[in-house]
């Protein structure tokens, strides 16, 4: 026998009793007579039927709805809601004493209304602003961490490592693995679960190019977890109310006071506008390229035509593009050129040169 059937039976009995009492009051007597049964019997049956029909909507259905809602809530939301309810009821209790001096019926009604209103407001405010409110309590922890860092710099204590959040593009790119192996990065590398889910989604894409990129990202992450000299951890922290992965990553970085490692130009700009530190692999790659000054000479191999007439294109060992004026006729040959201009763009460094002949 299911819980719903049990509550239907209980509802039939309870509302049947209510119908009996209503019929007896209507008949003006509790005795079972031919006259009183004309009122008691129909109302008892009607009350029982109504009770059996509406019992699940008063018991099991609300309980199932509450269970589904609670299941979808995070622990932080439940904690925030409970704290908000306690605060709201405490405020309502403080207001109950002055409200009790009001004329009747306000003295009986308003304390109850205040408890309902402030209880709801307490829950709503705490749930909607939980991140900001809880962040107030974390400021002390951040202050302690800053003190530890300063103590470590002064030689009086150890420093605490900062964490770096990896985004999808930098994992697929793979250069971060080589950078980590050089030992220049000492902080722990964190991969949020939603970034891993996006990698899996890309790896399962019907498009072969996207599928290969996703699989490369998963392979690079697996390689980093096995061979990286610093910890690579998958974390379960998520950001409620945000769907796009980049936006989630920025909000999570703000909450954790962490930096983002990426090679995505748009993510770099968005994160920078919101005060989040970004370590861009492309900028790092440009920074470590060899410095070339106008007037220097170098040997290059012209491998393709340029966009402009008679231009030739060559590349240095680090991938820097060299645009050679009047270099088209030297295709597939080694050529000594003289640098005329060096241009730094968002995409990288570009060198303009002329044949030294």
C-alpha cells in the first residue's frame, strides 16, 4: 500500500468526520434520526469523497515537490536559507512585543504576518546574496593569507601557493604543459568540473575537427596529471545562475581570488575588465621570442608568397612571421635579409625585412 493510498484513506476519514459534524450542526442534533440523517449522511459522504480526492495534494504532492526542490539546492543555499529564516524569525519576534499593544484585531494578526514576511525576506536575501555575504566572512581568511605571504617574504614563515584556473582553450593548446615542465609555474593548477565537461562535449562532437581538438585536450590534461611537477586537480566548484563556461570561469576566479590561464583573447579582455588576473599563453610566447632590431641581418628561407605584390613570407624557428619585400622571386631558397621594421600585434610579432642583395 503506497503512501498516497494511506493519505487518501486518512483524508476520507478526517473529512468524513468534518462532514458528519457539519450535518449534525445543520440538523441541530447529534442523534441519528430519520430527519438528521437527511443532512448527516450526504455531508459525511461528500466530505469523505472530497478528503480522498484532495488528500494527496495536501500531503504527498507538496512533499514530493519540496524533495525535488531541496535536491536541486546546493549545501550553501540550504545553509543560507536556514540562516536567513532564523534571522527573519528573530526580527519578527522582536517586533511581536510592540505589535501586541495595537488594538484588536491587529494585535493578533500582525505578529503572525510579521513572522511570515520577515521569514520569507530572510530566506530570499540570504539565498540571493549568499556569495557576497559569505565573502565577508572569508575576508579574514584572505587577510591571514596575505599576512602569511608577507611573513614568508620577510623570512619569518612559509608562503601559501596560489592556484591557477585552466580554461578549455589553454588545455587544448597544450603549451601550458611545456611551460609547467620548465619549472616557471609553481602554483597548483585547477580544472573546474564544467571545463572538463566542455572538453568531453567537444571530444564527442560530430565535427571531426572539433572532435580531434577535444580529444587532444583530454590527452594533454591526462599527460599533465601524470607528469606535471605541480598538482593538477579537478575541482567541483560551480557558479549558480551562469550557463556559459567563460563567464563561469571568471566568476569562479573572482570567488577564489585566483588567476585564469588562457590563450583566448576575448576571455582575456572580459576577465581583465572584471579585475581578474589573466596569464595569457600567447603573451608569454611573444615575450620569450628572440628580440630583433631594425638593421639586423638574418638568414631565412622563403616558403610562400605574401599578400602584397612581390612579397615573400618566411618564418623564424619560434614561429615569427617575416615579410620580405621583393622576396617573391626567392621562393624556396635561403636568403639573407635585413630587418626594416618590427611590428607587435595582438596576434604576435611580425618582422618586415628586405633582401640583403
